[in-house]
């Protein structure tokens, strides 16, 4: 079981590296962090901007890191199935390991279509990566839990705690999808004021429904003429949903740990949720610098992994 847990822990680290490098490549190619702002980003949003410099040192390092990490993750997950299958002592653990393999294959196939003008591809990559993080976090915690440990607060408390963590995880995943949609719609410059874009102009909630269609290309003619108003409305939805996700994470963090080995989880959930919210707000106030956007993505990824671990921590005790 120790070998299996070491493999899963390594997979978690590599998945975070994949999120960081992927965010840098994706957001950089969309014009985030370009200069002069916002004129340079406006040219990207209108479809006239130049592509990101694929030969730059930072881009080359990020692309190499992404490929190396993704390949290593696939190898390690397959190795875990063959080397540590017997250590996965429950059907749920084995199911999680198989799910990691399936998600890896799905993302590899989706990678053929990446990059794409379809937001569905961006969202699929984001949610697939986050699902892998949550699943690996669950498996890491489940492998470290002790079935004979009776120090937890009882099955009812454990079930209630995991239910709160599941709710928080679902909301964070949905918030991630909305963030990916904002990125795919090149909507960053449409809203740079807090809290709800009021200083930047009006919002078009009806028009935003068109932007919610992930299969509508980013520059499709069918998009509403008042595109910036619709983009601002999408920002408002993203921010309000982010508030719900933050509250759910705080509620999950307020519950005591499931056992003595899990005492690190509640504080880390609260810290990462707060950090993701703060970096999201700073991004708008500082005109969306690329490094801060990458940090925001990494904090969200870590939050998903810890929520997964929170759910898996009491799985063997209830």
C-alpha cells in the first residue's frame, strides 16, 4: 500500500505541474499579460491579434514541462495498476485507479483537438484535469486511512462531512468550467472592476446565454452584437458562482477532521479557497497579469485535490 500511495502522490504533483504549464500556454496564447493592455488583448478578442510567440524560452519550457508531466502521469498510473493492484484493497480504490486510466486516455484523445476555437475543448481539458486531481486526491487519502481506526466522530458525522466536501467539489468544478469559458470567450478585458463590472458598462444576461454554449466557436457570427455586455454578464455569473463555491468550501472546512491523520485538510481547504478568491479579485484589479492567472489556476487545482482527499479520508471508516 505504501508503494501505491507513493505513486499516487507523485501523480498528484505531476498533475499540478500540468495545470500550471497548461494554464500558462492557454492563457498566454489568448493574449493575457500582453502589452499594451487592453489594446493588445482587444485585438486577440476580435480575431486580429498575432499568435503567441511559440519560440520564446518561457513558452518552450512550459510546453516541454507539460508534455513530460503528461507522459509521466500516464506511465505512473499504468504502473500503479500492475504493481499495486493488490494494495488497492477495496472495489472503490480499484475503481478510482481505473477511472484515472480512463481519464488519462480521454485527455490524450482530446489533446489531438487542442488548441481549438471550440470552448468545449478548453472546458473538457480543464474538467478532465480537475477530475483526475480530485480522483487522485481521494485515492491518496483512502490509501492512507486505517479501516480499524475508531477515532473518527462516527459514521453519521463522517458522512455529513463528506457530503459537504462533495458539494464544495461540485461547485468548484462548475466554477472552473465557467472560468474556462471566460478564457475561451476572450472576455478578460470586458470587466476589470469589482465587484460586478458596474464601472465597465452594462451587462446583457440574455446575450450571455449564447456565450454559455460550449459548442459555439469563440468568433462565431451568431454571437450577440453587444458582445462586451454579454461578456460582462458572464463575469458576473462567474463571480457570483465563485462566492457560492467559497462559502461551500468554508462550510466544509469548518467541520473537524475525520481522524487524527487528516487534521491538515480543513485549514488547507479554507486557505486555498480564500487564496483562489483573492487571486481572482486581484487579477481583475491588476488587469489580468499572466503569472497571477497561473497562480489562480494552481490554487484551484490544489483545492480540488484536497477536497478529493477530504472525501476519501473517511471512506474506510464509515
